[in-house]
């Protein structure tokens, strides 16, 4: 059992990483690179190269892998391995599973990046050993996933876990999904960046534009956010507090619906800020619990695998499909 090895790929719009791991989540080899989006085929070839490099790093031939799993940023069909929509990659109907299967000759499993990361946290991280868990992933958007009876639950049509589009105020800010007042419209990194810009345009002073320039970033990345907080930036603090408040309302709604053992908050922002990001979310959420929880039986915590949640989760997906 311990000898079975799996490859897992976390395919993101900015960067991608591959790991080789055993069934206990021990990483034996890894590789990562910036994502080249010049064409879908170029990106797919990069995925192949990263798997080969990680295998080399682990000292094995890719043909010895039991299976390969990939978490892709969009809607993937786990049966056909086709990635139907992945706007962050500019992909539409890319037969990723088929191409990888032809190249490597081993079973391939493709899933949604956020759901795969939650599988990783459930297998080896913050939700390990829990049968009822929920993941809230804060990044460009707000994604989510549901663990029911110890398994990722994809729902009746494969559409479950879209926690970011729970509506918190139907007259709230516009959401990329075309509706208004979804949790994502308040709490994604993109929404926080919009709010920062609005406060700066209204005359508030902030170190954020200078930090973005210094770091040569066109977006307000989690590292820029971290630096702004270290500098005690009032705009950053105000915007973050608003996002955290709405994530707290969201987490409270989830507890009232599903009463999970644990809510894991992950993604780039949570990975950077850790407990300081989660604490205010937990505090707000707990005020919304219909059934009080004086003994703290429900844990609201941050992901613990850091940059590995996605790639290790992809090895879990691979193992389930091998
Ligand atoms: Zn929405």
C-alpha cells in the first residue's frame, strides 16, 4: 500500500505545481512554474512537463504512477476529463484527461481546483478525520466544497458547493456571476481590490498603490495585502474587515444549514494571513448560530497545507479514480 505513488497537479491561472506523493500524503517530488496561457495546448504541455519533472525529482518514471489527478480552475467533467469552462486559463472544452491519458498511459482524474484543494485538506490537513466539513476558498473568487459522510459531495447535478454565490444582500454590489450581493461580491480578493480603489478615489490615503508598484503587481495580491496590514494601512484594514464580516455571515449561514464539524477557510489570502484572517470571521459567524455552541464543537479554522492543498488534493482525487 505504501508503495503506490500518485501525481497531483494544481493548475492555476497564474502558476501551476505538481507533486508526487504516496497515499499518506507524503510529498516525494515536486515542480512548479508560471502558467503560460499563450494557447491551451501550450498550457497542457506545461502540465505534462511539470508531472515529468516532479517524477524525476521523486526518482521515478511517470509510467510507474498509479494515477494522475489535476485540479483545474473551472468546470471539469470528472467522467470525460474535459475542462468545459476555465475563464482564468481562457479554456473552453479542453480534453485535458484524454491528452494526459494518451501521454502517460495511466488513469487520469480531473476535478475543480477548489474542490480538489478541499479534498486535500480533508485527507491530510485541517479537516482530516471529519465526516462533515465545508471549505470556503477565498481568491480571485470565493469557491467552496462540501464534505458529506467523509466524501466530497458534488450534488444532484454536480453543481454543489458554490458557496461564494450565496446571496447576503440582493441589493448589494455586483458579482462576476451577473447577480448582486453574493458573498463573492464582498469577500473575494477582486472585490476587496475594488473597494480599496473606491476608497482611494474618494480621497483616503493608502500605501497599497505604492506597494503594488514596488512589487510590480498589477493586482492587489495577498502579499501586497499582508504588507499593507503590516504598515497598519487604514484602507486595507477597513476593506478587509468588511470582507471578513461577510465571510462570517456566510459561515454562520452554512452552520445553520449543515451543522458541520469544521469549516476550513483556504486560498491565497487565508494561506498568507492565517489565524488573523479567520478570527474575525469566526467571531461574526458564532453570533449567527441558531443553536449556540458554548463548548466550541464547531471549528472555523484556516487551511493547514498551505501551497500544497491543491496538488496533494489532486493526488487524493487520483487515488479515488485509480
Ligand atoms: Zn455571484
